[in-house]
C-alpha cells in the first residue's frame, strides 16, 4: 500500500520568535518619538496611529530589526524558491490605544518587487503603561485556525474562503482546509511573514486603557 499527502496550491507562511535582547525598548521609544514629531499617516488602520514607512532609514533600532528579520528569513526564502537577493524594507509602526480601532481587510500587493509582508510585535501590549505579562511569558507564537479571532488578533484570510465555505458541510464547518482564517495573537518578540497578496486584517482590542504596538515590513527582491 502506498500513501501520499500534499497540500496543493498552499500558501507559504513563516512564524516564530526573534531573539533581540533589549532592542524592543528602543524600538518602542523611537516609534513614539516618530509619531510625536511627524504625526500620523492614514493607511488601513481605522482609529490606529501609523507612521510613515522606511523607518529603517531613520532609526538605528529599525535598521537592526530589519537585519534580524532578514536573518530569520534566509532559509525560508530558499524554501519558497526565491534565489535572488532580497531585503527587508519599508518598515512602519502601528499604535492602537482605542478599544474599537481596527485594520480594514487589505493586502499590500506585489509592488516595487515586494513579494512578502510581515509583522513583528515588540510587546504584547500595555495596560495603563504597564507591560501586559499574560502573553509576554509565552515562548511560542499563539497562532490558531478558527472562525472567531481573539480581540486584537492579526487575521490572515483565505483567498478562496467563499468557494470553500460554499462547499462545506455542517460536519466540516470551516476546518483549516475549508476556509478558516489564521489568527495570530500578539506576544512579545513574535514575528510572521506571508505573501503580499494575502488579505489580512486586525480586530478591535476591546480593551480600555490598552496599547497595542506592531511593526510591519515588506520583503523585496533586489
């Protein structure tokens, strides 16, 4: 008897934890300095403060995290058969302290040779300026496949969700191979990268006096 399984037309996604030492403190400091001096740039975030892109060109901390992300992706890029030189570019930050704020579903498209998009979380958040310890103690990213994301989750949407849902039965509901979104709960040092064409969104935190911080980036071919 011969048996083989394959995930046909699959979407490559990498996630993990970065070892950055004390870099997060400086990243967060530079994020708030940037917002206080340069103001907010409207993007997909509704009620979210967002910086300009390209912070790796302005701040040493962002240049360092850009290089660390590149090292994190070296073998992944070989796995996805990208043999050209690549860089991690266009970094920007998102700060949300509004319990009802959210990011609209959107994709970054494949522009300027950027073929992957990603998010890095320097913290799992702050309650009244105190670090949220609940998730910061986790040593692995919190990623689930389910129809109901947690508040404040980054949600990756299946491009074929409508098709898969239409053929699902009450038994299958929306199992991972039948259109479930991928939900990522922010924890300190967690990182994820996915193709730029993949639609994604962020749910409202539903938390008063809470600040959610993330750093977004694009991966481009040189």
